[in-house]
């Protein structure tokens, strides 16, 4: 009898538990957006799209071009993209409830691109090919259709974005040479666990210099979280590391509306008894931004000093004669890149427009 009662008790507990499992689910059903509409306009290769839908929390747009794609998210339902050549292209628009719950619409657009139009400004400051007492020892005018053999790439993110916690993955695809310009473009797209892609090129192991004047004519990208840089590192970085190799930042811009988009920074970094040391200053435009037209970013470097200039106006000078600055008595190579995010600029926000391109007209080294 005792065994029978135990069995009955267990059966009672089982049916009570089963009844609890059948409790009515009160989770509300997911509501997908409805009535997704798009309006697309385009001029000289630049396509702008406006989307609307009922019950959408946000939108995403994917622009497809030549086997590649660029994805842009927007709370407002707007996005733009510049196509590099004429053709028929696909734009995929999604109205999202969540990242994984959405409706989508596919549009085909016919784009006409003027071959003379790159999206780069047509005006700006320029510097000569000769200076008294100096010889042009190396230059790249970007007159071809491919990057010259004097440049190579950094691929990947490095260690936490080469130490700055940047958000991009550097590829060799976000670069183009055409119409006399080098273009390095940062895109909002997922790639190898990063949310953005860009390109970082360098002359390491190919070309380096000790002293001289360096001129780089460029129009810069803009916007919160955008970080273009034209800079140099010591040839011995692979043996002594950073900052013992020394670093010369010819130009850095930390994008953002107002002062940030119209301010560039020139800085030197070195090792002072094993500790990181730096010295820098900045130069701001009175109005506008450095994306509006071309400017020339320069250093004049000799055994006594490094001087930084924008459009031939001096804004920073460092005395490099002290023994602790001996890094700047060695050879350095060039680097150009467009970073996204990082410790200094912070992350992009809803105001940041993608893609963002740095246009370089020329790089010249005089000694």
C-alpha cells in the first residue's frame, strides 16, 4: 500500500507540472513593418534613397557594385552612395522591426557617371614641383589606374586596431586610382567581424627618407568617428617597436560637425627613457571643412627641427636636437589611411555619412 501511494503521489505531481507547462503564452506577436516605399534620385553617380514603412524601427540599405556591396543603416530612412562608373545597379532596402526581422524591397537603377567626375573637389591650394635648394627625390602623382609598386598594404585590424581600438577592417579593395587621384574609401559594411572597411597603404620596405620636405595635396573625409591620417614611422619599428621607432603625423583629422571637420593636427611621438612622449599642435580653417577643397599638408624636417604647415602656413615646430629625440635622426616611411572609430575620435553616430573618401592628388618628397 505504501508503494501504491507513492506512485499516485508522483503521478499527481507529474500532471500538475504538465498543466503548468501548458500555461498560456502571453508574449505579444512580433509585428513586421508594412507598406515599404522607396524614392531614389541620382546625379553624376551619386544615388540618394528615401524609404518609408509603417511600424519600422530602422532601415538598412545595401548598394551593390561590381561584385561588392556597401550596407548603410539609418533611423531616418535615408542613405546615399556614389557609384564609380555608369551601369545598372541593385539597391536592397529593408525596413526592420529587429536586426533579424524585416521586410525588403529590391530596386534596379540605371546610373550615368561622367568619367571626369570623381566626387572630389575641383578647387584648392597647390604647391610647386621645385623649391630653391631642394631636389624632388620621389613623388607619386597618381596618374595611372593602379597603385604603384612603391606602395604596399596593411591588412586586417592589427592588435585592437593597431592599438587604437578602431572599428574598421583594412583591405586592399577600398582604394582606387583614377583621374589623377588616389581614393581611399571607408565603408559601412560588415567584414571579418568588423562593422566597417577601409584601406591603409604604406611605403614600408620600399621607400623611406631621412630629412626633407614632404608635400601631400589632399581633400579629407568628414564626420563623427572618421579619422584620416597621413603620417610616417621609423624604418626600425620591426626591431625596436613603437614609440621607440618615432612617429611623425603630417596630418590627422578627427571628424565631427563644426570645429572638428575644419581642424587638422600635426604631432610627433617618441620614446623618452622608455615612456611615450609627444608634441603637437593644430590648425583650423576659419569656416567650412577640409573636405570642401584640396589643401597641402607639409613637413620640413632636418637635423634640427620638424616644422608642420597647411597651405605653406607654419603652425607647429619641434626641436629634435635633444638626445631623447634621436628617433628623428633616422629614416622614416610613409603611411596613408582612413580609420573609423578608435580611442581618439570615438565611434560614428547617426550623423555620419558613408562612404567617406580621402582624395590624394600627389605626394612629393624633396631633399
